[in-house]
C-alpha cells in the first residue's frame, strides 16, 4: 500500500486524522507536504482545530 493510499484511508475516516496519525500510519516524516500534493491532485483537505489543543484534525474529500 502506498503512502497516499494509507493517507486516504486516514483522511476519509469519520474522525479524520491528526498530523501524528498520518506520520505513524503512512510512514512519512512530512505529512503537510503529502497533504499539499493531494490538494494539487484535486483533493479538498480541511483542518479543524481540536478544542484546547495546538493541533488539528484533517479531513479529506476526493476529487470528483
């Protein structure tokens, strides 16, 4: 399974994924670069801030 396939699986979950979950789940050390590449391919990536924390959860919608 490629990094993109693993990231897609994480982003399309109901709970989304944090940057750390993307790092550990997909085996990448630069999750923001992978998300930027996915945006360039037509994905809609949104980030929702986790209440009381300094990080957010990412959610993805595939291109149509």
